[in-house]
């Protein structure tokens, strides 16, 4: 089954304790992205990756890191989480083409609470 | 002015009603217009996609784009309780994969 998986689905942690949220896709997609979703603010892009070893900042990158060492995996790293990073996080992927529209496939989400 | 504006609702309608969801945008370079549906505790899923202006119909759903007014709509006919979800509009220029999302409208269809 074609899918984007994220782990963990739920996480409660404390300020300053480094954490990683994993994301994996099995569709051989080139483009991957991380979003956070907050009430009243909608979906906001954190980081994206056009391909292996190619990453770039989205709209709200502060406090986050990413890496793309393999095509299928795109982990999100919070080196020193703070309460304002409490949010619902989504990983997404799409098959990149030179131009035109690409459907983005979303993972099931990770609900993170930072105390 | 934000690039994409969407009334966050919430909107509550009786079963069988016609629902109209709307977004406005400011970037005239947008060419690809999408509607994503997000059920509670799930990730968004693509519902409909339209290129440039015009209408597109898929069963009970119709997507409309009016580029002259920078306005897009999603109509749901004969709405069902299973349509209860958050609907997000999304747009892109087509030159990259970046999508710009509206904030999402939460719809509840009551039996």
C-alpha cells in the first residue's frame, strides 16, 4: 500500500529534551515536506526537500532541523523543544515533475506536546 | 493581505443541504487549485484539483475557479454526515511543489 508513515503518532516531552519524528514514504517520491498545523493558523510549511541531500527552509523553520540521507526518509529534529512547538505535525511527499501540479500525500500526523 | 484567505467557520448544515466553501487569493500567478479534505485525527487527502479557470465535477462535488475575481469554490450537493471534515483549499503556481494552504473550514453535516 502506497503511504507516508510517521512515528511516533503521539509524544509528550519536556522543554529542552531532543527528539526526532521519523517520516518514511514508499512511493519513490522525490519531494518531501514537513508542516505544522495549529488552530487558527492552518498548515504551515517547516522544511522541504527536493531530493536526497537537498533541503530548504519553509515558512516557519526556526527551532527545527531536517536531513535527507535517503530518498524514502525525511526525519524532523527538534534539538531543544520549547512549549511553542506544541503542535500537530504532518509529513508529506509528492512525485516531483519539472513543472505542473503534484498531489501531495500526507502522513497521519504526530501530535507533540512540549511541557 | 495573506496569499490565501479562507473562512475557518465552523459550518453546520443538515443532511441533504448544498454546501458552499470558498477561498480568495491575492497571487495572480496561482494556476493549480486544490481542495483537500481532512477527517478528524487524519492527514489531509486530495479531494479535487483544477487547473486554471473553470468548473470540475466529481459526483456530488463541484470545484469552481474564477481567476478574474481570484476566487475559488467547492460545492457539495446532497451533503452527507460522512462529509463532516475540515476542508482546506490549496494553490500553487506550478513552477514548484510549494502549496499555499487556506486555514481550513470545519464542516459538520447533521443527520
